[in-house]
């Protein structure tokens, strides 16, 4: 994907999450079942980095569980982070940072190690395979050997109701030849009309990404949505 196309799609998603932050928060009041399953497996003392933390739902759940490790939530949407701050009374070892994790320099600037990194429904919003690889390698640099990276990916093509929301690239004046296999444009219809870039990952694509970035796949499962399989979760360990 050409850099200018990737930049345009990244801007599209940034504008979406700035414009529809309130509506998006309204649709995300409860944690997805898959996310709950992940949190239940944590020991409670891990230092965690939560990429694309949104309105702080994971932070609130961890605080309610008495999580004792350091927590840092990062998101590029100031309205979502404001929602995380005013809705949440968190312990002092929980913090939030506004930054764009699609820029590998963002993660390199953190200059600390974590026991684990979480990225729920995040990587599929980063345009371009090359950029996603850079980001995942930057994640690996924050983890010790054996550290975990747990992430989920929207499997919207599994449901007819979401397939009907796919829009042609011509809406943006972009040719299908300018994007990559698995790239889609989906609309949003809650409290207004918007568009989002989403990449539809296959398990095989994720396994290849793990191998290219110094991780090994440890576990995989599906959860979420009315159908119970609209989220693809993978647990990676740093080699």
C-alpha cells in the first residue's frame, strides 16, 4: 500500500473515532466475552500495556479485579480517553496516554518493559501490512522473552448483517488496486453516518505476522457478537 493511501485511511479512522466517540462508547458498555476470558487468565500482578484502550473498559474491569500491576492505556482518540478519565476512579498505578500506536515511534518512546500487551480490535484498523509489521515488532521490543501479546480481530465477514455494511472504495475515490487483500470500508449508522477502514485477518495471516515479528502462537479462539464467533483472539509469546 502506498504511504499516501495508508495515511489517508489512518486519518479516516482517526476522524471517525473523534466524531463518533460518544456513540461508540454507547455501543461498548460491556466487555466482550472474549475480552473477559482473557482478563480471567491474568494473575493480577502483570505490568500491562493496553493498545487502543478506548473508553477505559478494560482498565475499569482490571481495577474491579484488584489488579496490582502497572497499567498503561494508549489511544489516539482524545474524546474516548476523556470518557475513560471521567468515568473511572482508578488506582495510582493506572495511567492513560494519548498517542497513535500506528506510528512505531510511539511504542519505542515508552522506554519501559511490560509483562504483557493487549490489543483488542485494534490491529485491523492499521492500514497496510508493512505498517502493521512495524507496529507488532515495536510491541515485541517492549516485552521480555516469554512475554505475552494478546489481541483480537473483528471477523465481520462471518455475518451477513455486517457484510451488508461493506462500502465500495469509490466512495473515497480510491481504486481497489490501491488497497490490499482483506481491506474493507465499512459504514457506521449510529447517531450519524461515518466510514471506517478495517482489515479482515485470517488465522494464517496472523500466524505469518507472528513468525515475522519474533512471536509464537500459543492459543487461538473465537468469541463475541450475536453469533459467538465475530472476534478472532490469539495469544502470542515472544520467542
